[in-house]
C-alpha cells in the first residue's frame, strides 16, 4: 500500500505540471521522474460547458481541495495508488441557500476585496465554514480556474495538505448542513461511481446536464465538485475504470429526498 508521502508527492506534481506551485516549495520542486509518474491523456485541465451561462462577467472565487491522513477511518475500497487513510474535506451546503442548495462542495467562496489572493480566499472561507485552523494547512499551490457557469463563477482550486489537522464542524447552519471527511479510496471505488443526469429549464430553453457522480458517505457528490474531483483523480492516475453507462437521473431531486436508483 502506497504511503501518504507518495500521495503528497503526486499532489505536488499535479500542481507543478498543470497549475502554479506554491513559491515556498520552489526550493525543492518535484523531480521530472516524479512528474512523469502522472498520466497524460491529452485533456489536461480543460473543462467544457455546463447547463446555462448567465450574462455578465464571472465572479472570482476559490475553493480549498484539502487532502490529508486525518481521522484514522480507512477506506472500504483498497487501491494500490491511494493510501487507505487518505481523506478529503468536504461540506454539504445548506438547503436554504439560493444557489446550489444541499450540494456537496469543497469549502470556499467568492473572493473578497481584502483577500490577498485566491489562497487567502480559500483558507478564509474554509475557516469560516468548517472552523479549521489555516495554520495547519500546507498550501501546495493553485490549479487553473475552472468555470462554474450555471451561477457564473470562475473558481480557482487551491490544493492543500493537512499537516496538523484541527477539529472541523458546521460553523453556520445557514451556510452548511454538514462538514465531513471522505476516504479518497471510496471516491475511486468503481462501485461508488455513476453518471448523473439532470434536465432543467432556463431562459435559453431546456438544458440537459450529464456529469460524473460519487455515492459516498451517505450522499451524492455531483455537479461542479464531482467534475473537478473526477479530473483531479484522472490526472493523478488514481482513478479506476468504472461503468459510465450507469445513469442516476436526479431531475427534481434534492438532498432532502432519498436518492433514486441508478439504471441504464
């Protein structure tokens, strides 16, 4: 089983190859041999369109993609490329929010005028949402921004490693209903992967969305968060082959309802 320091090296290599490495790590960047362990499928960090793009300039925002060996609860699924005690921090948005209610998300939000950069935004928002201590987070760097077109955001993922884990909890129930850590091994488990399907009506007409989904920790991770997670796992070479023809239709569904059964 790969140790967590190997996972850390892969994450640092991911940022070094596709994004911007934290300057504080520049004195010892990953070697080319380590970088070359990452697969190159030609896609890189590129994303297609989403459901509906509102008019106007996208708002800048940032999320914290925080990995670490945290709570000692091993994954149910064992994969050679992923340590069984490697976790990822996620939140579940409050059902009362106007945008993306009940969806599972990375901690994060809109850039404030007082934020020095996207890293500052991601750490501030994560502290406000989950109570984590930013001093315990080693920032590896930024990945290029990705479009969250349905709500017109331009989101910069900040990749972090939790050197000194702190307690996390729901700080504001108006913002989040849940803060939790999910084993990365369970995210890569093919039994937990589905393709989500959603039909919604927008001013421009009826739009159909299809994207990756993860059935983990008693809930569904889908939408923007699942798209980013899916790409990160692919680029790291951590993904397992999964059945992309297994469809979960979530039209009309929200997190207050039982999940429908996937089918073909």
